């Protein structure tokens, strides 16, 4: 049985994906055959209705990841007492919007409750606690997640194992134990190993590939490698390096995804830094586009207003594709362009009478519409913009930068 994606069915029917109308990041990604373009979100910001309006914009986001509310401290704050309220809020939002949910994460050295970090453990008692946690959390979300990040950040920069409680008490077997437990609780969800600085060749990427092999050597299922991609403007790995590193994972029979993309800069932001950031975003998204086994891209929140960067990296920020006032930055255009902003697609038309087949190549622009009125939050101007310059009644076209004016 041959499974055709929606976009290939449209193409087969001679209908091009109409990127000119309502194109957004997810629309463009799906038109290219990817599963999604998505974003992380978090419970506190869901009280901000303007934020939620854009989070719900399924033209841009076909997938969301809870930034914190499925972590161990949130889900099992005391031993064997599980709280899913906040995680469920985000899971329900995704379901209501028809967005895929990437579930994050089951086993990590950070954001652990004190009963775990301060407990007295033996190999046997910690394995039991690990299995109990994974079984309960994965069972609760069964059928709701596209993927689980089963183990997060197990590696040091030199490719050795991080000396976490898990590794020190259980040894490397904690990885296959975690994956096997997750697979038993939900056989259908994709199971990922997720880490940073494994997006480019080097000791850590090699070690991540070895984790895939380790899990497979136990006869246990692993479906994917998540590339966090927390990058720095001007120092991101090249597109070709990222694509060839992805290939080292997919060669092992697993898929890959970019799971936490953001590209920070030393503040203040300048036009030059924003332009470089756009190029950097474009290269990383482009590496995924080039890689058949790369299923999608998730940014680690879409607006600088709620980015984790300023509170974690002193003096740095402006890492997201939208600024703190929800205006799109040049990075947005960089991403959209990498996703086929000027899309070339081949359509095949079968004539009703003779069955002869003709192929035509059509180029469509995803960034422009020539007439109309931009809605609230819509773009109404900027360098190269050929779309509407008039805003819907009640909204004013407001300059945010040389590339972008918005109806506010
Ligand atoms: C971050 C969250 O965004 C913050 O709100 C929280 O304070 C710390 O964790 N790698 C990961 C994510 O896998 O879970 C982290 O998320 C960012 C780094």
C-alpha cells in the first residue's frame, strides 16, 4: 500500500499547494513534505491572549511542545503522586488546534524534584522509580504525543556520559531501560534521544549516534534523534555540516527533528545581527529541508518576550523569529524562504480524454499577495513586501523594522 501525503495528492491532482495565500511556516513545511513546523510554549504565557492568538495560528504552527510542564518536577513532584494539570492544558490546546504535540521530557538531570535528587538510591530502587515515572507519564499521554523525548542531554561535550544521578547509579543501561519502558507504555509514540551540540560533526555527535546503536543493541526501539539547536548568531554550523550530521543519524534507521531551535545574540540587537540571524535560521531549517529523514522543526518559543535565553545566558537574547512586541523579525522571512518561500513545484495534469500527461513547472511566491487588507497582526509593509499595505478597520500599520510593518 502506498501512502501519499496531502501535498502529493494535491500535486497528483494537478493542484499546486497555494503558497501565495495564507502561507505560513507550517503551511510551507507541510507543502514540502515535512510533518510540521512548530513552537514550544509554556503555561504562564497562556494568560496572554495576544500570545495565544498567534500560538493558535496553524498556518505557522502545526506542532507545539510544552517547555516545562511535562518534566519530572512538574509531573511527579512527590514520589508516585502525579500531576498532569499543566501538561494537559497544553495537550488540550494542541488537540483543539489540530496541532501535533511533541512531549518533553522523561529522563533528564535538570528539573528533578528533591525526592529524586536528595534520595538515597541503589541501582534497583532507582531503576524502579525511573520505570514507574516513565510508565505513568507515558500512559497518561498515550495517544496524544507524536513523539517523546525519552532521554534528554545524557552527554558531555567530549562525548563521554554526563555524570548524572542516572548514569552514576545505573550506568549506561539507564538509556535502554528508559526507552524499553516508554515503548511498553505506548508502542505507537516515536521515541527520541534529544541533546544540544549534536547538530554538527564532532565527539558529541558521534556519541549521540553511539547512543542510538546502544539502544538498538539491547533490542529496544528508538525512533529519532532530536537536535535541540540552541545556537548563537554568526556561529551556527554550516548547512552542509548540519545536513551531513543528520545523515549520520538517519543512516542508523532513525528520523531526526530540530527540536528547540533558537539563535541568540549579545544584546542589543542591531540590523546587522538580525540579518545574520535570518541567514542562520535559514541554514538550519534548510538542512532539515534537504534531509528526507528530518521530519520537522520546532522553535523554542516564537517570541522574544517569553524566550528562556535572557534568564539563562546573561546579556544575550533576541533569539526568536518574532520580537517581544510580536513583530516578525527578518528571521521569519529567512525560515519561510528556506521552506520554499519561492516554491517551485511540478504539477502533473492527466487529460480526461486521451490520458496523456503533461508536466508543468510553476513558481509561486509565498510572501506576497498583491491586493487586500491585512488583518490584525498581519504584515502591512517592509522591504520587498508586495502584499496589502492597508489594515483592517481599527488597526494601524505600525513600523517595526526595515523588513516588517504590522497591523496593530
Ligand atoms: C528550559 C525552559 O525553556 C525554561 O523555562 C526552564 O527554566 C529551563 O528549561 N534544553 C531543554 C529544555 O531540553 O527543556 C530547556 O527548557 C532548554 C534547554
